């Protein structure tokens, strides 16, 4: 196994002191592989930006160490780290032209003029801004400034590129374009990207792996599929995508365990070993993994009885807001393929079918 | 009914009246005075027009009414410019680091620091200059301090020298240097400095390549705000220069006072104004704001 691009060991960061101390990061360890598109995902204040700033050297950890390709970075100022950052506000130098901005890092490294000029051309080509070298940042649109910021950070070929919510200032359409663009740049340059965002869709679209953070902790690290389909914690399941939570107790422990839910029905838990009788469980079900069947229909056996609330037509799919027997809300989403749409009136009785594979048991 | 354009004129009337009354009228009056014959005991002869005052600035007349070059006044102007320039440089050398320090402080403390910078304004200029006499005179605090430090054992004779004037002027006008530089540094995005560090610039290069260029408009404004009033300063050269290092302000005051030559005083004032306007024009042409947006 190759050395990891970034390794954080037991990182803690506390701002302030005494009773006003804020623990932005609490004993965080993680490993980011070479050439990986790694995303730190979480709501604002979860510590993701602090973690990024510790890697970049803008803050020093209160405890713990950061390693870059096995070498300790702790204590090094940002200008001595071969890591560059794309800032949320882009932070382009307003008094320098686009070309001068891109060449800045190379100039600081003392590279000769010819090399800098060639590299600027190359970078402008990479971010599709050929011919913009002499413009000032203020003359560019937000999306173009974003590209210049990327080109500037990539020009000196850093080992790792840190991106601090770089797309949050762009409108939806541009954001989608830039998501694809960023992924392309990462693949083409082969540089490790560490991307910070609070947008779960952005994280799922671009990342090789995602770390979901909350309150200064990493809750789960995994590929987008793992994070989405097998969330380990309630927060992860709730933060990424829509989720129905079902509370219950294990009724028959063992390999083919059955959970008795709060609504009175039972569900078979396939392969959910290691449980004991009477243990409380929380199950997560994605709305698109549940099937809605009209009451009295052919396959209405063994499901959860529910009443229909609102039915929301959303173009590609329809969302059914249901209420289970004990009043727990439950959302089912089904695709609007030919003839699949159910004509259900408010208050109609239905049954929700959930396959054992669609059930994800949560740790909390 | 008042027409639309008539209404517009009515609306700007107060502004026009204020500018006219407080700026154009006094200046016009002085310009007129500078072109009149002087009265014997001060004042002017309102019906006798002459450009004699402007001629006197550069020439003097001998008994045969020939014009002879007289550089006395030009020398005073040159000394004033030199001292004002020195003052601006000193104020910049002290003011820029001060402003940079202030701009780097947390928001709450910045306001306190701004207040501290402006505190001297709350005291009378005369009092502050007298304080400097006590500091700079022989046997004063500065001399005693240098003696105590062992840097000198001679009486310094600092007071009543151009150096004393320059120290006094720097002290008086320092806030005018600090505040505009602070304003330009304060609105600078601190991420720009982080970005410079991030891209491999050390402190020195972040300062010279990013902070200084972005603070240039503030530095230029500060230099003008110090240089221009220093050029016309009256109180400080009078008290700390002891009449030996006469500056333009004292010369003009003398013409309206003891010399009883109002037209010449007015002409000197206009020569100064012309030079200041020239400096301002150069500034505006050099630091005109670049067009914003697209």
C-alpha cells in the first residue's frame, strides 16, 4: 500500500479558552489516499473548514498531527506546505491580471519567466479560459473567477488541493457544470483533492470517498454508495438524502431477526446478526426503496398499514406522504413510469412493503 | 407652476449657495485682493489694479525700478516643501505599520484603536505644540533621555530647528496618515493574505506583493492629507521653529500682519493653492479607480 496523501492523527482544535472554549474539532483521525477526490461533508459549524485549515496550515492544531505523504506538517506555515487552497470567496488578487494571479505561486517558487508564461497558457487552456490572461479579476463572471482560482491553485502542481466550498457562490446551473469540471480536472491532473461542502448532492456527485462530520467528529467515511445506502448513524442517514426512521425492538434475535415496530407491525431483518431479544433498534429506509400497495391489493400481505396524506407529483417521480398506524410519518417515492402512478385520495388506506435489503439498521 | 428643470435648480440651490458663500466668495475675494494695490496701513486700494504682488514673489525692484531676481520667497517655499515632504515620509514610516497593526486586530479592538489615534484631536493644537517645546528644549525630556541612555552628553539644541518643526508636524498630522491607510487595509479581504501565504509567499513578499499594492490608494491619500496641511502649517513652525525656519504659513501671516501687504499675502496663498491643486491633479490621474465590474 502506498503512503497516504494526507494523514491526520488525533486532531483537536479548540478556539478560545475557559468556559467560552469552542471545540471545533475533537480527536479526528483520517487517511486520504493519493489521487483521491475526498469530501468533508457536514452542516456549517461541524468542523470541516477547521479541518481543512489545519491541513492547509492556516491554523495550528491544539492536539494531534497532520502528515503529508508520511512527512509531518505540524508547525509548518502555509507557504512551506506543497498544498494549495481554492478559497470560498476565490481570493483572487484584484490588482493583478488573471495571468499574474495564476503565475503567482510559480513566481514565489522562483521559477523562470518563460516557464511561468508557458504554465499560465497551459493552465488557462485547462480551465478553458484561453485569451483571458490580461483581464483583471473584476472583469470576469463568478464562474470565470472560480476557474482562475482553480488554475492559480493548480499551477504550481501542489501535492494536495484543498477546496473550501468553492461552488457555493455559483448559481445552480453553473454549479452543476463546475462539479463535472472539477471532477475532470482532478482526474486529468492526478492531484489529491480535499473538498469541503455542506451540499450532500455535490458530495455524492464528485467524491471517491466522503467523510460525514458533525460537531467536530467524523461520523462515517465511505464511498458515496456506502454513505447513501448504508448509513451507520442516524445523523448520516438524515443529512444525506431523505430517510424514514422506524423505531422498534428486536423480537426474535438471531440470523433471521424480526423487529416489532412502534406502529405494531413486524419486519424481517435479513442478516442483521448480533442482536439480542428486546434490544431497541432504529431502522432507516430510503423513500425510493419502499413500495406502496393499495389496501386489499394482491400483495398487501406483510406490509405496514398506512394512511395517505399528501401526494406530490414531481415530474420524474411522485412522493407519497403517509402516516403509519402509530402516527409516524413515512415517505414513499416512486418513479412515474408508464402506468405506475397510483391515483390515491387523501386518507386512503395503503400498505408499505419494505424488502429486508432496503432496511439499514443504525447504531444510534 | 414651476417647470421640472426649474424645480431641479431650486433643489440644488442650498448646495450651490453654501459652496458659493463659503468657498467661491472668500477665494474670489482673496484672488481680487491679490490683484490690487496695497494700502499704506494694511488693507487694499479697491480701485487700483496691479499684478505687482505676483511680480514681487520672484523679483524685487531696485531704486531705478529694475527687476532683480529675489529668491528669498522661493527659498521659503522650497524649505516648506522639503519639511512637508520629510513630514510625510516620517508620518508614512510610522503610520503604515500602525495602520497595518490596527487592521489586523479583532473587530472590537479596532474601534478602540481608532479612538486612541484620534484622541490628540480633542486637545488644542497650541497646547500640544507647547508640550513639544517642553519635550524638545535644552534640558527637556528628550535631551535628558538621550543623556541617560548615554547616547549624547551635549546639549542638543533641538528646539527652534527645522528638525523640531518636522517632529512637531509629523506628530500633528500622523492621524491623517494612519486613518486612510487603515481604511484601505481594513476593507482588504484577509483571505488575500492567506492566499498569498498559501501560494508560497512569505511575510515579506505577502507585504510587498499584496498588502502594499492594495494599500496604495490609502497611502497616497494619507501622504496628500499630511503633505498639504503641513505645507500651509502656521502654529507648529511658529512655536517649534522659532521664526528661524519660516514656512509659507508664517510668511503669509506676516504679510497680513506686520508687513501690512495684503495683496502680497493673497498672492502667496494663491501660489500655494496652485501648487497644491497640481499635486492633487497628479494624484487623481495616477490613482483613478479602475472600472468596476464588466
